[in-house]
């Protein structure tokens, strides 16, 4: 054999068991690292806990069904609208009517804006009557942009209660 043939034989690459083992461990190590990062990010941004008292809420489910039936018999209708206010802010407006489509006056209307993915960003809202049957609460467009869950509770002088939940999206 000449010297040139010996050098070409030395340069030839062969896959050995060691190479396969290193590739195998690197591949599954990368998968494991990616899973750990994704699990950490998922748990740190939303723990998945919707209620601290899930058992109690489950036991009260029949009362919630009955409250919904009472609300349906009441005949109130609530419609949500998001409008621009004069000062450039946003205003959440709720229009309440009875079963004859007459506006409802003198309601005590309160609400909560909840982030759909973060628990500790709830924002209480106090609605004021701005027109017959129309109640409004001003919000800052820049601070509250994004997707929210709006929970509204209206109550009259006779303690009749109407609850309204709706997902809303506020644009900047």
C-alpha cells in the first residue's frame, strides 16, 4: 500500500456504537430539556386553579341551577357594548330591559373584569346609570387591552338579581 492509500483509509468515517449512543442521548436530552422548560412556563403563568373551594362550589351546584331558573323567570335581558368615551377612554355599557323591552331603572350594577389567563389581575367596576336602562363604567383602553372575562351583577330594590358573564376583547 502506498502512503496516499493509507491516508485515505484514515480519513474514512465510520459510525460506531459510541456515536449512536451519543446521538441517542443528545436527542432525548434535548426533548427532556424542552419538556421541562415548557412545563415550567405553563405552570408559572397559569396554575390552573379556577376556584379555591371547588368542592364547596360543586356541592352548591343545585343552588346555582335554581338561581339561574329564578333569573330566567325574572325576564330581564342584559346586553353588553364597549364604546369610546369622550376623553378617549373606553366605556363598558350594559343595557338592561324587562320582558316587555322596557328599560330598567335604579339598578345597582357592579362588575369585575378578570383576565382569562392570570388570577391576580381582577379589576372591580362600578357602573352608573348614563341613560334609561343603560349603565356604564369607564376603563383605560391601554391598561385593559386584551381578552377579559366580564362578570356583571345587577340588583334592584327588591333584591332581584341578574348575573351576566361574557368574554370581551378590548383593542388599543
